[in-house]
């Protein structure tokens, strides 16, 4: 059932069509003149507008109804009714966003079909828009947490290159957020409404991966019972994410190189090229140069993929982000599933800050998830963390080169660490505040660090929009950029 606004100056048509649509279960608002219909658009917020193009003896008003209907939020779908010799105007109406047109005289069945088609198109489109909006929220910029200088570099890079078509190589140890970055690139580009297709290149044997990526035609091999589109074709208009690209076989490397050079794919068993418009983001958790030296990765492919490289820091290179990430997981990601608010003691936080995290952010997330289940009353204590964390941290205290690290605080493990969810204004200072074990650095450098963290927090809070961040900070955009750059140049 839909709300339909109907406009026609021919009263018989108005009556007959209204009755018909009501029989179909729709709510109908009939109008016989353009001005009243235009006022009716805002009053009734219809899902569908069916309008004649000629009424009141002028042509313009019909088109004006189309234009105003499409400008509603959400826009109404439009079907125009045309008489003999007005097809040209109907085409102009479709340019203004009308979905379809009906030529007078039309049959009842024609009208019904046209309405059904338009409404189901509209439903599908609304669903897609809604889904994509949700995805964008889930994978946007602000899901990547970090204020360490190396992460600020990453944010800047994503912002700079997201909306280009350049091939990107994301590098980083396992669990550093390579896929998160690839998604942020996609959802911050004009390709965001087309598919993002992730492929793990190490998960499939060579021939399966080949037919997954490029598709195959019927009979190409035993078991190929029909034609199948490859993932490159599925990603048309969007982004393909080739994870662990270093593990591709020599044959697949040369096929990939051809796709990057010629922008076309050939299905297995078929020689016909299919043009694809796909942006490639690749990732690797080991340096590809090593593979090139060993002879297992093509150098020419490497240069094609490595047009722009985004290196991600390991978590131990940005320990200052650990409290921020912990807050993101406990107060954000894990909060909906928890039966009570999650908190963490100072001692447990100290352990998180000292541990080396070979599995990076993913390992931190898993450790916190486990602790959240085991802990009592929502308060995570040192004893709730995986035992190997505690052991590793205590071991390092015994090693001579880390003797500068003070022993774990001898306070009872109940003092709560003040967590601030990412985005809260306090976080900048909380995250950047030097812990007891931080080395003393010159005052100027310290203040610069503080300022940078604060600026980045503001930018993150504004969803990456620097103009808005500057407004909130009460400084000009130029000043914001200058401060960001100055921090970079004078470490
Ligand atoms: N900077 C970050 N902020 C918030 N969450 C992060 C960040 N980096 C990683 N994560 C989280 O850690 C987990 C692992 O991230 P992701 O899958 O992107 O890593 P990866 O580098 O692709 O790992 P692998 O090499 O093992 O595939 C995900 O749940 C992701 O949401
Ligand atoms: Mg990954």
C-alpha cells in the first residue's frame, strides 16, 4: 500500500484512476490543478506521484510537479501521463527523474503494471540506500581508532586517496586493521554505493581462486555446469580487496597484472574480454620485497599494486592508543552485548599497555572480549586477562634491558581506570597523558603532542570533516592545516 498523489485536469481520468488505485489498496490524493498539487506534495509526502503533463493549458506546470516531487525528502517516484504528441515532454520528465510514462489512452492493466513496477523499484532502491548507509556507518573513518602520530598519517593518507581510482597497497602485520582501512577507502569514495568485494587470496587453491576471481564459462572444467561471473565482475563500479596478495601463484599474478593493465577480465574457458571498472586495494602482512627477492612475486606486479602504499603501524609502535582502543571496544563495540557497563582496573590497563601484542588490535580485542565474559560485575581485573599476557609482562620486568620499567603498581587491583570513549573531549589528554613509565621529553614536544592529539580528536569527532572541526575549535581551516603540518615537521 502506498500514498499516491494524482494530478490530471481531466476529471473523468481523475475519477477512474483514483477508484482503480483505491481498489488496489492505495491511499489516493486527487488534484485537478497544478498549484494545489504542488502544495499537496509537502502536505501528504506521497510515495508515488502520477501526473499529467498538460493541464491548465500550460506545459511547464506538469514538469514543475515532477521536479518538486523528486525534490521531496525522501523523493517520490513519478509516473507521467502523456497525450498524443507529447512524448518529447515525457522524455524531458524522465530526465527530471520521472521513472516511467503512460501514454493516453491506456488500459487498466497497463496502469496497474506500471504502478507495481515503479513501487517495487522504489522499495528495492530504498532498501539499498538504507543498507549502504548502515554499512558506511559501520565501516567509515570513525571506526578506525587511533591518535598516535603514525595513525594520524594513516588517516591523512586515506582522506587524500580514498576518492581516487589509484591502486592501493595496505601493509601491516596481522590484526593491524588492513581490512578496516580497505573498507574505509571504499566507503569514503564515490564508489561507496557499488559493492565492496573482499577476497582472501590465501584461502583457496590456485584453480578455485582463478575461477572465483575471473569467473568461468559452462564446461570450462569438470563441474562447471553453467556460466559464472567472477568477483571482478561482481565488484564492477566498486572496489575489490585482494587480501594476502603475496600468496597468489605465478599464474594468477600474471592474470592479475593483465587486469590491472587492461582493465578487462576473461572468464576461464572463454577468450572474450569483459570490461570492468574496479578499483583494486591489495593487502599483505609481509613485505613483498622479500618475496620478490625469493622470486615468488613478480616485480612488475608489485609496482602496479604499490602505486600508493599505506603502511599500518603495529600496536606496540603505538602503545599510547591502547587506552583509546580499549575504550572503543568496552564502551562501544562490546557494550550492546554486555549485561552491564564494562570497566577496567588501572592494573589491568597497565598490563595491556606493556604487552607486546604480536596479534595487534585483533589480539587486544579478543583479550578484552574474553575478559568481559569472565569478569565479575563488569569490572575487568588483571586476573581476567589471558594468563600469557600477565606472564609475558612479568617476564619483561625481570629482563635487564627493561628494568627501567617500574614494577606493576602495588595498589590493590580495584582502582578503576578512567575510560573515555573515543570522541569524548577528555580522551585527547587522557590518551596522550604520559604514564608513570613514559620518558621525560622537552616541554615543547610534549605540548605539541598534546595539541596534535586534540586536533585529531576534533577532526575524528567531526567525521573527518576538517572545515567543521576548525569551526568547533574556533580556528580557521588554514590555521588547522598549518598546526597539523607544523606538528609533523617539528617532532
Ligand atoms: N585502528 C583500529 N581501530 C579499531 N579497531 C581496529 C583497528 N585496527 C583493527 N581493528 C579491529 O581488529 C580486528 C582486525 O582488523 P582487520 O581484520 O582489519 O586486520 P587485518 O590487518 O586485516 O588482519 P589480518 O592480516 O590478520 O587479516 C577487527 O575486528 C578490526 O575491527
Ligand atoms: Mg585481514
